[in-house]
């Protein structure tokens, strides 16, 4: 068992190194991913095993199935990440793992795997918050990005606006008071008969639609930077059900475009208000929904018109991946954040 003295000795040795290579594992939901990243910015490998086909039959992620798939995949993705990086395990300086938030069984699988590797390889283990990982994905795409900045984090389970004061130092500005943006997209997609995962399919369908076809409300939460998507989702579902009850065919592309526009407009409105009030000049996007074509386009238009800097991860780094976890781990290591072998999964872990 590693003692506090052992961890402190390893930490001091690593903090003196000019080059740090971290092997990270991400297993918070339905992707098993491993990556090796050097100095928090240079991706040496990034391997992702997707479980989409396993869950498509059920219209969403089944936690038990996800956990079992992670058990089967963890060793394989770690081996592949090392192979693609041209490294052996002993060449890695430290290990990192997502320990929350997420599905408890999925998280436990990843945490157990990396604790075992940490013990066997005598490498320090860095615990990483999944949401912090999404924020950190911006450092991989925009090499000169430095805090402070405002970041919009939007995914299937999270909708946050945070002020990134420094590496690992966050102030929560706003969040959803009900559904997350990605969750709202998935539920709207289901009504339109789209299969899992619904959000990306709805976005593709919307490209051929009239976004002014259906007028939808823009619900306002009490907080100036908070989001609310429940009322918007309900209004959309009711409109679709009324058409079906009247025997009218659903203009699916027009409905998809109208819903996407309403969600994106809400995200832009609150994000721009938070950025302006913060006095900062850089806005970052993060999370799976930040891959949405319309959101990226509209934010780019606002950035050009209002003259602020917009940073967005490349599309492949928006969804769950381990490169973002390794990036976040690098800065956590620099702050001395190491875990011992009592590390446990924290499914309800908060960023702030």
C-alpha cells in the first residue's frame, strides 16, 4: 500500500520533470476510452470504444450493460492507447481516471482498473472530475488558451456556465434547473421517431428544415445565467401530439429545426450575458452538445459580431474521451492532487 510519504516523494519527482506523460482512462457512461497525453497539451494517442450499438435497442444507456461492457474493454483500450503512443506502461509517468460524476457501476470499473495499474506499476494515480475534463478539452485544441475564461458545458447530463479562474479553480455562474440540453434533444428526437442517440440525428434532420415553422417558448429560470429546458420540451411534445391526434403527418425536418433553434438560442443568450457581465473576452464550449453544428455556427457569428474570442474543441473531443481526462490530470498533478488506493467512485460529484 502506498503511504503518504511515497506519494509525496513521487509527486516531487514528477513536478521537477520537464516532460510528463499521463495515461488516462474514461468510463463514466457508455464510452470506454484511454489516451496518453504529454504535458497536458500533446495527444500521443486517443482510443475510444463506443457502446452505441449495445444500447440502441433500448433507446438509451442501460447502466448494467454499460458496466459489463467496460469490464470487457478497459484492458483492451489501455493496451491500444499505449501501443499507438509507442510506449510501454513503464514509460508512463502517471495514471489518471474519471471518478465522477457518472454511472456508479461504469465509474467503479474504471477506478478499479486504474487503481490496480497504479499498484502494479508503482505509478501515482490522479483522480479527475468528468466535467473538468470536458472544460480541459479546449486546451488540447487551442494550444495557447489560458485562464481566465467563461465556459459553456453542455451534454446529455450537464448544462453549466462556469468561470474558469485558473487551472482547477472554477466559479459556477449558472446551470440547468431541470433537464440538461442534451437530454432535451434526446427526448425531442424520440418523439420524431429517431433512434438512439437522438441528439446528433435530430441535428442532421434539422439541416433540411424550416426553423421558423414552430414557435416555441424560451423559458427563463430565476438565476440570470441559469437554463430551463423542461417547458420548452413539453411545448414541443404537446405540439407534436396535437398534430398526430388530428391525423396530420409530422413535418419532421421543420420540427427538428424549430426545436434545435429554440435550444441553441437559449444557450447563446445566457452564455453571452455571462461573458459580458464577467468582463472577460474569451468564451469556450465543452461537452457533447458543443459538437452541434448550429450551436457552433451561431456562437461563431456572435463572436465575430461582438468581437470576443471563441474556443471550441474539435468535434472528436467534444464527446467523452480520455485525452481530455489526461489533460485535466496534468494540471491537477501540478497542484499536487494525487489519490491513494482508497479512491472510490463518486457518481454525484460536482465541479464546484
